[in-house]
């Protein structure tokens, strides 16, 4: 995928937005060619230097930017020259999808293996152990807890897990 295509992809734009937030998005959405300093980016984009540095650091933490340091011989000041490495974005997105699949599978197992109770007044959910600990009464308001079905939640998780497995070409794990 070409560099320009990457930046125009709504999924990638959403991913970058999730990483750097709205204040860092101008930095992430308009990477310059070659190396650039944080001061140059701040001036070019009309942003606060701290916002630019925060966005650059987040991109660096996620392997989407790198830097090299130069020391001024006279003053001893360090200058950081940043380079954007968005060719890693598809790989990072795939890692995120695998992580999401793992979390969803763990949560689905928890939802399937447990029985839940709900306070009808406060809408607080308790698993069986918690409900039993509170004598099946809400610790907040004292109302009797009611048995709660989570079938719709489990079904939605199963659908999303199947979609992710299909996208990632991952076979379902064999059930023991």
C-alpha cells in the first residue's frame, strides 16, 4: 500500500486518532518527507510544542516514528530529527486485531462460564460469587438481585470473534 493510500484509509486514520488523540492528529496525519524537528512541526502546523512532542513520542512508542539526536558543538544542545515510519501501520493494525481477538476470547469464556445477577434499581451487575457474598441483595441500595441472562452479549462476542478470525485467517481453537 502506497504511503498516500495509507493516510487516506479511514481505518488507518482512526487508528492514528486513537493513538495520538485529537490534538496530536495534525502531526500524525501530515508526516513530512524526510527528517524534521519537533519545533519545525509545531511552527508548520500551528500547534503547541508540547502537543507535537507528545504525539511524536506516542508514534515513537508504537514504532511509527524514529529519531536521531544531534548535539550542537557550541551550545551542547540536543536536536532531535524525527522520521515517520508509517510502513509499519498495517503490521501494527494486525497486531491490534490479534490482541483484540485474544481479549474477546477471554471475555467470552468468562461470560460463558459465569452466572450473573443484576440490581434492578442501580443496574449493577454481579457474578454469582459476589451476589452470594451480598446475600443476593444490592450492597448499594438493598434491592433483591435478579438473575441476568447474558446470552445476547455472548452471541455478539461470538459473531465478532468469528469476524476477526475470518479477517486474520485464524482457525477456531479446538474445544477441550
